[in-house]
């Protein structure tokens, strides 16, 4: 009589097949509740503005509300750590940035690995940084600013220790042989308020939060930090044009999920987001805030993270910037 008992191998294969089917069914049902997009900075900065612009469209696309939640602190690493330790089910995402690739080298100890503990989804946009000064500072270009800075110790603000603005400031000081006092803030909102009020001399923030104040005449732009001029500020020369040859540092922003998030969900999110980023109305919105829309694949974003982590590690070492 033939036995009807399944072999261990068949049982294993059957269990694996059920897991795959269950995973596919879960991904197809996703999302069944609101999705939270964590912004590791306070409201009002570029990260926040991009997250809300994308979140509104993504909510419509997914058929679920996308909640933008601000978790600032420690140069954007607190919010990143929160997402890294969240349940990997696609319901908690991070609006990350180039700052996180810099933090990898700046902080002696991080409670997460930006390369290993996250699944890249897509790079949303690249935003040039701009050197802006308060109206009280009597400089009209980089040369006159440097001359003033050599006579009096100037201060510059950033979105926190280990952020792109911090590192751009150290690079600028090194290349111009000036002593600049770094003042870290939790985000662009309080930083810009103090800059307008004259509490600090200058900043190297992204264009988005300072653009309205530039247009209103409250802040004076002297240079953009990328190799090319910004379409939002076409009359503002680059640092390279003003003598700091080869200076090319900007800020990208992108969405990531916890590393163990199912690949089908990551693919779904990537597909929906890249469609949004390529849409005419979203691109128009990006143009208004001085951002260049990207919308790349998870693999391409992963390569960007890897290359920038290596690139900024060299700059951090040269600038001797370390934090506990």
C-alpha cells in the first residue's frame, strides 16, 4: 500500500510556496492603512517641503493618507534611527538626504547603518545649496565676503552637526583660509530666522527655504555651491566661477524604507513615486522651489548612497570633523 505521508522536502517546498504566495497577497493588498513618512528635520525646511509635496500625491496614488511626521534632532539621525527600527511593512518610510551619507563618517557611533539598514526607494530631487548672507553684512560677492571674514570672525549656521551645510561650510573655510564659527540648528526654519535677524552672518542652506526671503530682499545670495548655476537663481554665480575651483556640493533627498521591507512593496512604492516625480505638475512644483526632480530606481539610489558615503568620508577626514 502506498504511503500518503509527504516527505520533509515536499513539506519544506510547500511551506516556502505558501510564504511566497502570502507575501504576494500582502503586497497586492498594500496599503490597507495610512503610511507615515518621517522627516528628520522640523517643518519648513527643504526635506519637509519635498515630503509634503510628494506625500500628497502619493496618498492619492495609493488610495491611503500619507502622514508626514517630523522627528528632528542629532543632524537628522534621530529620525533615521526611528525608521531603521520600525516594522518593515511599508507603513513607515524615511525622507532621507545626503546628510545621512555624511553622518556615517562624522559620528563615531550611530545606532544604525545607512547602507545596510535601509531599502532605497527613489531619489526625489537634487537641490543646490546657496551661500546667503544677512542684509547687515556688507559684501556683494565671495571675494568681498572673504576679505571681511579675515578681519572679523564670522558665523555660519547649518541644519545640524554632520549635515551637508556643515561640511560645505568647513570646505569653504578651508579653501578661503578663513575662520568661521559653526552654529548648528535643528532645521532651516530657526536657522533662517536668526540669519534674517542678523544673529549669524551666513549660511549654506538649500535654495528652497531661503528663496522667498531672497526674493523679498531680506537675504543676499552670493553663490551657489554646485558646479552649475541654479535655474531658480540664474544670475547668482557658482563658487567655482568666483575662484573656488572644483567646488561642487549639493543636496539630494530621497525616500527609504526599513531594510527588510518586502521587495514587492518597495517596487510598488518606487513605481508610484517615479510616476509622480515625472508628472508635469510635480515638476512645476519642483521648479518653483529650486529643486531638480530625479526619480531614479532603488538600485540607482543605492549606488548614489554608496558613492556619496565614500566621497564624503574623504571630505570629513580632510576637514577633521567628528562627533560623539
